[in-house]
C-alpha cells in the first residue's frame, strides 16, 4: 500500500491520463555523445539539458522514465545529474526507474535507493528476478514492479514471475521492449508498459493487445535535432508521437 501523501504508480498514472489525455510517457536517456550542439557550451550539461526537455514537453506527457545506465555511463557527474533531475520532475506524475535489476539478494537496498532516496514510483527488474524478492520493492510507498522483456524469449519467464507477484498482492506488470512474437491473448490480465520505443512501427504488433499503462519514448524526442532548434524539434516530435500513440491506444 502507498503511504499517506504518496499516491502509488497507478494512481498517479490515472491522474496523468485524466489531465493529459494521453498514454505517452517521456524517457530521459541523456547521453553526452548525443547532446545538441548548443548544450555542449554549458558546464556539466546533463541536468540542464534534461531540465530544458522537461520544461519544453512535460505538459504533454503522463509519466517519466529514468534509464539508470544512461546516467551511470557518464560517471559521477551523470549520477549527480540523475538525482537532480528526479527531484526536478513533477510530483504528480509517476516516475519509473528503469533498473532491470537482477540480484534478489540486494533487493532491499535497491528498493531503498529507488523509492526512498530517489523518489521513484516503480522499477523494472530482469526477467529472471523472483517474485518473492519483489516484496522488498512493494514495501516502499506501494512501489510497482515491472518485469523487463527485451526479447520474445523473455516473455514466459517474466510473465510467470509477474503473475506470482500479483498473487502475493504486489503491484506488478510487464515492461515490454520486444513486441513481435508475443500473442495478445498471452498477456492475460497483466498490466503492461512499453519501453525503448523508437519508431511507431514497433507498436503495430501490440495494436490488438489491451492498452498499455504508458508508452515511453525517449531518443526520438530528446535528439530530434542536434542544432539550435532542438527545443522546437522536441515539441514537434512529441506532437507526432501523441498522434501515433492515441491512434493505437486512445485514452477512454
């Protein structure tokens, strides 16, 4: 259960749907080697760039995803920027910490970092992560746990763990980055979100599935232009993605 004053992931997401009328979420895979040229003049530009993107398109999305490895790859400066960015994100929209965590033995410490230190509302775990270990995540602020599916071969294992977690009362679902080869009927009643979506055609195999909670798009928005017009290009990219997502998965 979520603590008083801390709505859970799904509660925040429902509010985001109501306010923004969309299932589009913004992922923030910020990388120095993809940074628009104007930002390279700024000292430690990772957080400033993320802040500009959030300010530019944040009113058009219903959730945020933070891919931890993108920040970790930038060293200490990247991790400091990640923490600053997570604190900058609006409190009324859900934040998914994309960890793809594998080690059940350190689940408690990971949960403390994700939910108490960084203030996330949900995390991703690896397909083999056992449902029993997910209790550590759900014990913090009603945190949701999504089993990551990077290829169709991960599906059966991830679905089994997510179902077992739900049977134990843990808010659980699937985070899908590979849509080919997964029959719609096999999802059952499991909630799902889409991650690492880079082209609308990736969503086509899922058009007959139950609607996702959110479709997270990152690089096509963040890096829509490497030039001075990167903010305007990001706005235009968000509008295109809003149309694509709404055409497949309208908000009722």
